C-alpha cells in the first residue's frame, strides 16, 4: 500500500516535470524568429487577361493571350517576336502600386526557343517608377536572365522558367533607381538580333511581389559576358550581398536550430523522467523492504 502511494507520488512528479519540459520547449520555439511567416504576396498580374499589357514586335502589335500554355489560373500573356526582335512587352498599371514592403518580383516565363538569347545584342527586364522606360529604372540584363534560364526551370512545364528579381539589388539602374512606393512600369525586350535569328514565342504568368520567393538561389558572382560588358559603366551590384537574400538563406538555418533545440530538450526531459522513475522505484522498494 505504501509502495503504491509512493509510486503515485512519483508519477505525479514525473507528469509535472514533463509539463515543465513541454512548456520550456514551447517557450524556446516561440522565442525564435519566424522568418517563414512573412507578409502575403502582392499579385502584380495573374496574366489571365491582357489588362494593362501591351507588346510591339517589328513595329506591329504583338500582344497575345494564351488560355492553354500557362502556369497559373486561366491564362498567360505574351508575344511572338518576329525574327527575335521584341521591341517590348510592357505592363503599365493605371495607378502606381506601393511595393515598398516587398523585396522580390517573381514570375514564370516561357520561351519557345532560346536562340535569341545569344543572338540579340540587347536584352532587358526593366522596372520603373516613372511610368516610362529609362528613368527611375531598375535593370536586369543577360547576366541575371542567364542565371534563371540555367537554374530556374519550372518542373513539369516545358520551356517555362521561374525568375526572381531583387528589387533592392538590380543589375543596373538608369536615371535613378526604382522608387518602390511608386511602381508603375514593367517591360521586357530583346532587340538587335542577327539575320538568322528565328521567331520566338514568349509568355508571362503568375507575376507577384513577395518576400518569400519560390526556388530561389541568389546568383553567384561571375565574369561579365560580352553582351553585358557594354553595361560596365552602370552600377553593378552583387546579388549575394543582398540582406534580404541572407534572410531567405537564414530561414533554413532557423529551421535547423529549432529542430536541434527541440531534440535536445526532448532528450533531457526523457533522461530526467527515466532517472526520476528509477530513483523513485528503487527508493520505494527500499522503504518497502524495511517495512
Ligand atoms: Ca495566369
């Protein structure tokens, strides 16, 4: 009888200990920064309609809507570049959009053929806050685009790539940098092809401002290619030094640290519980033996 009462007391203490260990675990878990719980994305365009889009190839309207070849929703928008020359495809909203709380613009892009990439003398994605090109302009050229053509393949979607542009760390700028509180202009173009450059079709889809881009690996610093050498006079920043990219990388570290912390606390609780059980049982048996 005495043994039973002592075992009940021991179990009560073990339960209290486990509850304390659980509380400590939760406290540690909640105290760690939750980088993953970022702000919601802001859709720039779901590309299901051609609203605010325009395109020009070789002087002709080239804008196309595609209900079949898409990665999201009911469609994508794009153009066919005759002879590889796409003067521009542009998205110009009727009102400026405040994207100052976001660090990235990400989207999916389709190219039926990539011959234009090596053929065209000038290739660019541009974001501005001036409502037009070449002013308050963030620029992303061959070096940036190549990194996503090489590393950003969208699985299960042939000839689609996922692009992630760093808003605070463009490859270049022109007449000031994008004012993120006043975004109102996006364009892509490929010009100066050679005579043998074939037509290509391109599509955009699922364009969104975000702080948590998908499948994103910051670019490695590399030597300049011939096409970007002409951009040498413009400020070129190193993508991997961007603090926001570091935050994305830190997410993996935080998850790892949380896992290790939980594991260690759980192990300590188990050892303590085991030690207490054995101690109490031995003590109870000892006292029982004396009675
Ligand atoms: Ca869509």
